[in-house]
């Protein structure tokens, strides 16, 4: 049990458990109900929860500005957990897809997801999450060089003890369908894929290369 991570999906509002159609038995929770779920995880001996926000569509923009808002849904969820539940770690996803109107994990320029500009925003996102109390930053965006950049940014901001769990080998796969439904990004993609920055499932050599790069850049854990 201590090896498990419990994903929690959060929404705005009050006293609402919203069923996720593609994940039977799993619900999006409002912040007032979140501590009860996290407390249950803690009582079971689960060592960490991973927070995933289902951001209201009115707050999604092409530049995903809500990702760096210190009062966004993810940061508010972290503060609520830290206030109400002790003895459990909090993991935050770092990527722009929950906040972008186009559903991509990075910034889009002329129809292409740009790497370096996206990394700059990811560093800002990681810092606001650390300020909220996040214990482990989990970059899931698959931009090149983002682990080293985030590690440097966190250290400069005084968060040397905040760990990084990298999505080091993340495939362009239909298996992400239920997750995209859960966070509300599926409809924003409009049929577009993420093949330009996620990986080919058949290319295991590239997967090992990406893992090695992330470890060299300072990742504490990889997936």
C-alpha cells in the first residue's frame, strides 16, 4: 500500500461528487470534499495523492495563463490538503493541458507546440505549486530539457527539498483517453494528437534515452 499513489480529480464548486463516465467509480470532487478522500487514502497507508484539476472552460486560454495563477484550482487543492490532512505527500502535475484552450501540453505557435517557451512557463507553474505546499513536482509535458530547468528554478526559489517525479517516457497513446476526459482536455484537442512531443510506443531505445536524460538533469524519480 505504501507504494501506491491515489489520483484525485478536483473541480470548482461546493459539495459535489461528479462521476467520470470513462472511469466508473471515480469522481471529480470539490475542494470541500477533498480532505475526506485524502484522509481515507492516508488512513489506508497510501503515501501520496496526485492532484489533477478539471479547470473550468472559461479559465482556459491559448497561453494557459491559469497554470501560473497561485490561486488556481490545483494550488487551492494543495493548500486545502495541507491544512486538513497530515502525514501524506502531495504530488502536482506540471503541464499546460488542463489550462490550455487547445488541449496541448505546451504553448502552440503556428500550429506547432514550441519547446523552450513552454519550459519557461512550466518552471513558473512548478514554483507556484511548490509555494502552495506541493511535495513532489511531476512534469508530464514531455518537453525537452524541462527537468533540468525546473530543478534549477525550484532551487533558486528556495525549494531544494521539493522532489521531481518525471514522466520520462510518455507515449502518444489512446490509453490517455479516460484521463483527458477526467481533466476536461479531451474536447479541446479537436482531434489533434500529441505525436510531436510524446513518444512512439514502438521505440523502446528512445524511451531509455529519455529516462537517462531526465535522471542526469536531476529527476528524483522517473516513470
